[in-house]
C-alpha cells in the first residue's frame, strides 16, 4: 500500500510516466518534446560510498530531440539543503550519462512552491558559474479539475490535481467528478489510483468523503485499501453499526451532490436494515439526479 502523500506523488508517475511530460506541456507550458518512450530508473545517485544521494523519482524520456532525464522531487516544506543537493543531482546525471537532466519539484504548499521556483545560482553576484531553474508543479498552477467531463478526458491528471490540492479547503470539490471519471477506465488501474488519492488527502473530512464515495464502486473492494476499510468496520463491532454507517453514507452522498432529500426518502433509508439493499442504494446515489431514483428499479 502507498504509505504517505510523499510516496504517492511519485507512484502516480510510475503508474503513468507520460503524465509528467503532459503536466510540463499543459500546466507549465514548457515546450518539452513528445516522448516516444519513458522508463523509470534507479533513484540512487550515490557516487562515493559514505555520501548517499537519492532522488525521489527518476525517469528517462526518449524523444525525437534526444534523451532527457526527468528528476522529480516531492517537497513538503522549505529545505535549504536541497539548494545544494539539486545541482548535484543534475551535474552527476549529466556527467555519467551525457543526457540533459530536467529538475521538476512537486508540492502541495504554495509557499514551498514559490521557494522551490527560485533559481539556484552558484558563483559571485555578477557571474554565476552554475544556474539551476527548477520547474515547479503546485496548487498555484496545477488545475483544480472539478468538471466530470474534463476529469474523464485525462483521469491521471485529475488524480494529480486531487493529490496536489490535497491540503486546500477546495479538495472536496474534485472528489465527486474524479470518482465518476474513475468508472471510465479499467478497474485494476482505477483501484491503484484510488489508493494514491486516499494517501494524499491530508484533510480527514476529505479523506472520509473519498472513502465513502469509493465504497459505492464495486472495484474499490478489490484493492488492499478496501481491506483496511473493512477491518476498521469490523473493529467498530456490531452489525447495526455497519448498517447505520451505510444509511449515513447514502444520505451524505446525496447531500454532497446537492440533491434534495425529501422526508419520505430519508425515512425509508433510515428504516432499512438490509445491508444488500443499502449497498444497492449507495451505488445508485453516486449517479442519481433525484433522490427517488434510489428506489427506481423497485417500482
């Protein structure tokens, strides 16, 4: 399982390496050449044994203009030591492989993004022997995708949007269209992306909403994260607690989607004690346009 937002931000590029070049082209408007092939490489840049240098993600992009190394760093906070490490990474890679390295920094924090975007200049004031200019992806430039159709057009970019904006109050706005967009891709890939998003949502309310939305999608239960959720449910104890959680989830999904819930619908949901029936209603709640559609097939 993905264990942290830091790790998840890099696993998403291993899942879809071309996402990184798309982000450079569409988000930062950098004219990076279209890659023919992208491969993940060993992230260990240790040259002298006592000194370890390890990047977060290292990708090799083959293009018509040549080969590039994409050095991806996830930065949670300002760390002045990186302004020494990053030039080392780039110089080492160029010296060893004679390929052009490109430094890309990803962060969920606006202040960290502004710090990371500052050029690193080594030398004296009027003559810089080395200048490093990181490309930065963060909340200020990664689009906040809240439209379902836009999310469907590029699901992994929508996932990156959710992961990058995971700390902001607007995080919940992208969860519903992203959940719908995940239904349009193959279940195995969707299950992996579900976990990436779950790991990067640092707001407990947003994470809970995401998990409840995901319980309404059957493929979610094929993923290890689902076993974690089920285990948490078992720890709560009684079957009645599970049924009550199902009832609340159905009503919350409708409320989050701004669908009015009449008293008779609310009463019928709260009166049900059948877990299978409640599961069916939960799945319908994700796509319903009217609360009464929960019971449509029964009429």
